[in-house]
C-alpha cells in the first residue's frame, strides 16, 4: 500500500526521461491497449481507470508537461482527443465527459510524459481514486473494442 502511494517527483523544469513508462509504450517495449494512432499521437486505455472508458492521449514528441509541448504537438493531441472523446461518449453512452491533464507532481502528475485524460461521466457515479487500482485486462480489452468501433 505504501509503495502504491510513493510518488516520483515531477518538476516543471525536469529533463525528459527516455525510460518513463509512456516512452516505453511508444517504443513498443511495454504493451498497451491502443485505441487510435497517427503520425503525432497515440491514444490508449488507462490501466488504472477512474471510470470505465478512461483513456489517455499522448504526443509522440518527448515532453514532460504542457509547457514542453510544441504548438504542433499540442494541436495534434487536441485533434486526437476530439476524435477519441467523441468515440468514448458514444461507446459508454455517457451524458458528460471530462478532460484533464496534470503538470508536475504538486498537481498530481505521476507519469513524466505529457498526457490528456479522457473520462466519461455519468450522473451519480463518482470517479475512482487516481492511478490506484489496476483494472482487469479482459474488461479493459472489451471496453477498448467498444470505443474503437466508434472512432
Ligand atoms: P497522471 O497521474 O500522470 O496524470 O496520470 C498517469 C495515468 O497513467 C494514471 O491515470 C495511471 O492510471 C496511468 N498509468 C500508469 N501506468 C500506466 C501503464 O503502464 N499503462 C497505462 N496504460 N496506463 C498507466
């Protein structure tokens, strides 16, 4: 339990760490459940979802926070987020959704590669804890398939 709560310090002036988990996913060294990919971005399922359908959009450009992101990559992330969010809303039959992204550990960022969270929201359904409990792979794959068919 203690280990789950241990946080890596991420500061706004940190150099990019090529060994962070999302860099490994981008290099294909770590598996992920892909929803969408293009030249500049990748969208995949969050393995510790705060809601069913919680996913992430990342730029391929190495950037720790929003401040490190080029305008070109920022635009590409937003374009992909728009596609994926629309698909998540349809797939999860969500009346609402949230987009969020955290910059630096004081803001709650835990992975030092820029990412946009997309979270479907339903009335009366509270979010699960942030980055706490891994979801069953079968459930993640099933949810991903529903989202992919809507992209
Ligand atoms: P942050 O706290 O940096 O805003 O969000 C990091 C997100 O990445 C969390 O929601 C967490 O559940 C997710 N995450 C952490 N490690 C992995 C991983 O190895 N694979 C995937 N797909 N998501 C991860």
